[in-house]
């Protein structure tokens, strides 16, 4: 049987720890779109920082049946655009059905984007 006061205490401690570390409860303010690669194969991810503050510790995970690959960048400036494709992923071609997970320092939740298969 659960103890309601203990559960509430644990929740309060966790929230205090995250706020004390300066972490935000939301997702990074990034707009993620994609397009077909003009040179090479696969898709190109277009990541745009939608905030006035730079984002640190940017981590882009591409997951697909072909495998998983990670691209990391130290910082994405205010309203800066970053394109990630096969060249930055050391030849890994982002397939049409990939799932992209984007994380940034200071945000608890990742941004998750599912690419739609081409018609």
C-alpha cells in the first residue's frame, strides 16, 4: 500500500532538485522540419532555435530500422538554424521513417519528431 504523504514528499524533493539545478520542465524551444537531401541521399533535418537565448549541449538522436546515430553540438545560438544530414552524420542517411529526439541542457523533456514516410 502506498503512503500518500511519502509520495508527495518525494515529488516535492524532485521538483525542488530540478528547479534548483535551473532545469525547465518543458522541451527545448526548437522547430524541427526536414526535407530531401539535394546532394546525397536521405533527409536533411533543419533545426531552428526559437528563443532569444542560446541553447547549450544540443544532442540530436536519429533512430531508425537502419540503426541509431547521434550528433552533438556545443551550442545553438539565438534564432540560429542548424542543418543535420548525411554529411554531419558520417554518411548515415536519415530514412523517411526515422524518429528524431532532440535534447538540450536545462530542459527535462526531449523534443520528439517522427518523420512521415514519403508518398
